[in-house]
C-alpha cells in the first residue's frame, strides 16, 4: 500500500526532489511505496509539494530514548572482565611453556 503523510522533520535532511535543506521542525511530505522486499521512502519539502495542511501538529522535541538505552547497555558490557581467547593466552605464555 502506498502512503503519503505530512509530518514535521525530526532531523535536518534534504528534499528528494529539489535538494533543498529541510530543517528540524519543518513540514515534509513522506511518500512510502511498498515493494515486494522493502519499502521505498521519499521526502519532499513544502516548496515542492505545496503547502502543508493547516492542521499539522507543531513540532515536539523528544529525548532520544533509543540512544540512552544503547548507552546503558554499553556501560553494562564494559563492566564485565575481558576473557582472553586462546590466541591471547598463547601469546602471554613464556617460550617453551605448554598449556
């Protein structure tokens, strides 16, 4: 199913038609074309597609929840001790030492 949706840009980007700058909070038209294996997304600015609908909600700044969650996971991973593999243990042995 193909969809055409007006939204506010959450990140700075460029228009796919004219190449103009789209700033954070600017209205953009997102066109999604569904294909068999993937979805094609196109971004159009208000200058290319005409004015945005008047009932488009204002831009709301949101915290980056995904980034905070990823940083917490990385912090937990860094707390674990490093477990050397066989090559590292072999490099630490003295010459002639087996095991």
